[in-house]
C-alpha cells in the first residue's frame, strides 16, 4: 500500500477538506466550527494517553510493513472523539476516508455499493455500528476477513452468487453501546478500545487550544470553570466555550474571565456540577414526586417528557457517575447527595 494525501474522493476526483458522507449520516459535529476544532493528528489529540500509545504502535507497524492496519473499534459515550479518531487514522496512514453509519446501511446493496467504491488502503468509518441490520452485518464479515463480497442475484432456483473482489481496507467502527455489538462482529476487529470520560486537566488543555483557534481571550480560571462543568466530554466543553464567547460578546466583555464564565453558564442552565435542566428535572422527580421510592424508567421518562432511551444513554450515566442516582432492580433512586444538591431534606433511608 502506498500512502496518499489525506483526501476524500467524490466521483473519483480528489478534493479537500470536505467529507464524503452517505445520505442519512449525521456528522458527530454539527457545525463548521466544530469541524475546525477537530484535532488533525495524534499529537493534537488531547487525553486518552493509553489509547494513543497503543494506536501509535498499531499504525506505525502497519506503515513500516506497507500494509493496511487491523480493523479498529472505538466504544464510549458520545462526544469523546470517536469520529475524530477515524479521521486521524486516515491522516496518519495517508489514505482516503469513506463515512457512513449503521442506520444508513439499511440494505445489503447499500453496503455492497460502499465497499465497491473503496480504493486500496482506504478507511471505512461506520458510526453507530451496533445498529447495522443483521443481513448487512453478515455480509460485512466476509468483506472484513476475505476482502470479497458474495452477492446473490435473483431469487428461487434461478438465483446465482456473484463474487466480487474488493480492495484491502480498514474498517473503523464507533459505538456508544458496546454491549449491543454482536460477538462475531466484535471479534473481527483487531484493535478495540473504550474511550473514558476526560479529566478536567485534559479538558482545560482542549479549551485552551479551542480558544486559540477561535481567537477567544480565555483566562486559566475561566478554562477550569468551563472544564469542571463539561461532564468530562470535549464536545460539550467546546459547545459551552462557544456559548460563553457569545455571552461575552453580547455583554461587551473583552476577556472571558471566571466571573463571565460563571454568569454565562448560569444563564444557559449549567450548574456548578455540570448538571443541566434535564438532569435537575430528573432529580426533582425522584426527590420531590417520589421521595425515597424507586421509579421505573418509563415513569421517569413520562415525568420529564424525555425519551426513555435518551435518559438511559445520555443523562443517567453522568448522574450515576456523580453519585446522585442509583439503578436498582425496582427502578431509579436518588441518593442523599442528590437531595443535598437540590437543598432538600433527606426523606427516610437512602443510598449514600
């Protein structure tokens, strides 16, 4: 495999820096500003030091052997950099990138078209890979292992199988629910890593870099304040930074200091622990409406007017991490810390 420039093709023509995405794919970042803040290589990627060390070995060995690296699977909560890592892998290897998602590959023909369009050594990034339909996933097995496709043409006695050879490629999969990735698919990835929430120190570095790119005069205290309310998530940290910048511009503040940061974050409903309006509403339902009693997920969903899957995947993990909510066989229970945070008296015996 010969390294190429980090480009993405469209109808065979090379161009940069846009990303070719299939219909239905939603980019992990929802604006040009987010794309501009994405790290370009492993040296710019802040945090996840263990993963970076391992990935350097995997990619470096593949480059030395002039081979495509093993298929890579990144798991973890949203906003931790799984999409950025896919583009970084392509840049480190000097190859092109094809982007799609599990829900976008609804039929076998969709996957066949994507794989047939790949060039030698390309990176195929599939976001939310746990949502691949079963027939599509089974076709992907052969593509990952043997780099060929067995496509059935026709139906009944007249059906025949057409074997297509495809170039060697590297599949980079991303998932927010690693447990839903089937064992046969997971075992075909040569490298698997779960990204963890970021430390505040790492988020401060990310915010300082983002402030420099966005030309924001951000003090060290303000960076620490925003980092402490970012739920350990770089995407949220950058989003809060932009809201703080907006507040400072509207109110005629030149420098974003800690006071400006606190006023802005308070205005946008993010408290000192990083809890937002929905987080606080969840705690109020548990502490006020059902004090000391477990609440089922469906009841909690109706009470806060939020989808049950969103509660379970987005809000509950952070509240559990902060020690304010406990999952029990009978339902969700608020802890003493949740009562204290809301300024309420503890009712009965609760989890500490």
